[in-house]
């Protein structure tokens, strides 16, 4: 009789003989997988998957390739696990709607490895999330003790099912989809008259249970169970959970194995986030904290991973993400993501947070991408590992970066906060404001406004085209009170008293040798009978020699300009003038 062990040895022997007889690959020291013609020391024709790699956290480094092909340690990666404010909800649920089956309702979800567990009141359904956005049912539903399923955690090959009182049912997962009942633990500490469940969490070999225990003082306790023997949870200790004035408030837990931290959120108070040390003997590190802007005051469910907290508010339609990597005692609100339907639980598998909700017609699961694809990295000891390539979780300020290449908007626009239309740039460099199809160097779709507009250089003809959509400018009429001065006339006078350029608007009287020039405006100018004593006249001397120019306006329709040298002595000088009136 050939046993499986004997058959395995025969196969190994045949493989060794084939390698020795093949010669070519062995002599060239090339090993091929899924190829008979390897050209490299290890030549893999297909995907390569390595299991069990750890995350180095803040110490992770990218792989770098030297010119000779040698791999070496590259730049340091960020230590955060997710994209934070860059997180986004997938546009459609990954599961929806799934009929309830034998269950009358679904109460909880749990995650372990790549599997997502949905707990009903009579059975558990298990989904394989190897393809994160296309989950598949991993096997037939697994039955549990009827009407005892309220909350579920899965760890170390075991599932722990709680009801809302004092029952803890232990199941062994003989396969990821097969629940084998092992025992029931009565979860009631000595002195307690009863137990009211609040929440549970698992981190490593420890299970944390928070509940309401009448008969104890205070009544809210955090219980720590040792799961070294996962089939027999052992109560290690109880910790008083701080609560305001002894009131019974809901408490939610989240365990982060990467930071070895347990978080407890007590609802109803601004200072509601508590952080506890883990694993075996939790100690309270903080009992109050600052009021946050978006952090929910009443939390329905909470999850944690790699220095990030994920919270579902009591309204069930938002996922709040907080950064606690810098200081666990001071969470920073990053983003609040609206969910299109009511959800009740959140669990994290790989790069996605999965949120589930159920109605009388079935249940749905939504996915929020919270991390970038993993890359290979080295930890400080040189061990190969995986790490999520991350972006900063705080709102990024593009102004503190130096660009090394052009920023390509493609077919998108620069828009304001929450806007849908803004600034677009075509491939030819045309800029559109309020339009994504600019047809001119600057194409504005809408009204424009200019304040303190300054014109420089010479005014060119035909730079603004008047059409049915553009009105030509008009000179404003004088107004009373405080207001800007308006240009009424301008011109240029030579030192000999000649007017540069022909004009019908004014004439110049000048006696040769004199330093006085009378400028008389004609009726055609509109100033022929105007008293110009209220006018402001701007005079500019021509030539490089310094000097002075002054004016008087004693007669209607004329001004007298006097020119001198720098010492105040009479001198004939050419000048330009501009007359302003209110």
C-alpha cells in the first residue's frame, strides 16, 4: 500500500533525478519556474507571491537597484498605513443586496486574514476578499447556536460569538468557512448581577470586552481575556473605564496591533476618546481630550490600523477617519466620508475598509479605499517586507513643493472647495475660467471685475474688440463730493512754444525768451469757458536737466505754465501736461 508520505518521497526523488539529467539549467545555475528556458538565476514566468511578510512601519525602506543590478536599501517610507484624507468610497457597493437566507437579520461583521465574516442570528457567511472589490462567497453558510449571535471577532483560527448578555460561544475554524462549536463561557465577573454587552476587540493573543455590570462599582468595566489557548479564553483582569458621573454610556473599542494600542470611545461627551495601553494589562493613558471638529460624539462602531482610527457615527451614514500616529492622545480629524446608505460596522482588510448594513430585504457591503498598493521594503535588519506606499494624511500644501516638471491637468480643472468648474488649460496653452473648452488665450465665461487696474507701456489699438457682448467705455460725468479726478485734456509743448502734433483743442501763446506759456482751450475741447481753478494739472519737463514747472489758472478756459531751472531762474523748457477735473 502506498501512503501519501511514500508518494511524496517518490515525487521528490523524481524531481531530483530530472534536475540532474537536464544538465542545462543546472550547469548555467539558472532555475526556471513555469519556463523551460530560464535566462536568469531565478526566472519566474508569472506572478510571484510571498506570504507572511511583516510591515516594518516607520522603519520601512524602499528597494533600490544599483547600475550593476544589485538590490540595496533605498529611501525611507512613511509610517502611516493609509491615505487618510485621500481615502475614497467606491462608487458602488461590493455586495448588494444579498438576501438574508436563514437569518432574520445580520448583526455584525468581522475580518481575519483575507476573509470577511457576516454574522446573522442563526448562521455566518464568509466572503473571500482576495479580489477586494469583487468578493466571492467562500463556502456554504456555517450554522451557529440560534439567536445567540450579536457580536463576532475572529482570531488565531477561532471565532468568538457574544450575545447581548453574558454568553460567549467559542468556535474553532476547521477551515476559514467551517465553524465547529467548542464551548460556552459565562462572561459575568464575581459580584455582578448581570452583564450587558457593549463591544469587543482582539489584538494578538488578547481579547478585550467592555460591558455594563450592575452590582459592581463603577458599573462599566473593561475585561481582558488571554487567548494563548484560543479554545479556552482566560480572564486576566478588569479595568475601570472612566465615565462621567457614573452614567451608563455606550463604549466602543478598537485595537491596533501595529501600534500595540487599544482605544475606547465613550459616547455622549465632547471629551470622549480614551486611549488604553495594550496588551495583557491595559493601563489608562488618557481620560480626557480636546473636542474635535468631525470626530463623532456618539460612535456606533470603530476600527483601527497603523495609527488611523475609523469611526461610524450614530447616524450610520458617515465614516470618520482620524490620525493618531503622531500622538495617540491627540487624534487629528482627517476626513468624513458620506455613505449612501445606513451602515453599522467597519472592518479593515488590506487596502480597504468594509462597511456593512442590513435591512429586511438583505444586506450590503461598501468599500472605502484607505491605502495605496503595497510595495516591497526592507526593515532595519535587512529583512524583506511589505509596506503601503502612502501620501501625507494631513491636507497637503502644494505651495511648499518645488516642481521638477510640468503639472498636467489632462482633461480636468483646478476647482475650488466643493466646486465643479474652475480653471482649465488646453493643450495649446489657452486658459479658460468657467469653461473647459477655452477658445482664446484667456477665455472667461462669466462676468469679470478689475479693482485698482494699472495699465503699463503704450496703449495699442484694437486690443479690446467691442461686440454685442462687450460694451465700450464711456467717460464718467463729474460728480459732487469726494471722488476720483478724471482726465480732461493732455498735450505736449516745445520750449519755443510750439504744440507737438496738430490739435484743434488748444493753442499756445509764448513770447521768445520768456519762460511763460499760456495754454488756451478752444470751444471744441469743452473747456473753453470752464474755470480751471479747481483743476489739477500734472506737468513733466522734457530733457535731462533738472528744473521746475508751475501753473496758475486765473482765466476761464486757460492755464499759465511757468518753467525755471534747478536754481529757480527763468528758463525756456519743453513739457507735457495733463488736466484733471472732478
